[in-house]
């Protein structure tokens, strides 16, 4: 890389008369810049397309409808960012969905 001795700018390209494009100082010599980029091959990402496979986590939470002891769960931020997140549950047995605020 070459720098302009007057203004200190990186000289990417000279003007038609060999001057710095930023301040107009006359620059002698060539500007040699090279750019290289390493491109890596992307890896494949597995995608689950089958709806029969359920990958949601299960917790020990009692269903309010059928009293079964196992539920799927997930969380969402339903209120302000300074409030606790809301936990949602879905019963493994009867698919009843309910929520719990903290």
C-alpha cells in the first residue's frame, strides 16, 4: 500500500497527472495493490422435512386438562424486554396448550 506523504490518505488510485485524489499532491511511482479472497466450500445443512418427527424438548409439567405429567415447551418474549419471557406448554398426551408467566 502506498500513502500520500502530504495528507496520509491511502492511495488507491492516482489522478491523471499522478496526483493524490484527496489533496492533489503530486505522487511519483506506481501504486501496487493486490486483493485476494479465500472461498471455502459450503457444507450442507440437514433439514427435517417430515412432520411426524417431533424435536421439541419435553419437561415434567402437569397438564391442566388431563393431568398428564409430560409437556413440550417453548418460550417467547410476549411483553416488554424488561419483563420475563412467557413459557408455553403443550401436553404430550392430549395436545392441550397453556402458558405460564413468571
